[in-house]
C-alpha cells in the first residue's frame, strides 16, 4: 500500500511511478537477500520470496498498462 501511495503522487503518472517503484523494490529485496546470504528456496519466507512477489505485481502492472494503452 505504501508503494501505491507514493505512486499516486508521482509527477510522471501513476502507472509509470508504480512500475519504477516495483523495480526498485525488486532490486532492493534482491540485494538484501544477497548481502544476508539467504537461500533462494528455503522453507521460510525471506527477501527472495518478497522479490518474487514484487515481480509478479510488476508483471500485472505491465499487463494492465498495455491493456489501458490499447
């Protein structure tokens, strides 16, 4: 919800702001996962799972952007 709130007030538009914020969240979660040396396929949730979830949200945002542009 925090990313949606920041994207709402973005100067480049909601959809572009949201996709940029989701990319930054994916990169940040991946870097934290690398720094903490978390296993990718672990039995507990970690930063890699969070990065995958943000990636799925990014894919949905891109699909909705292409539908809205058509």
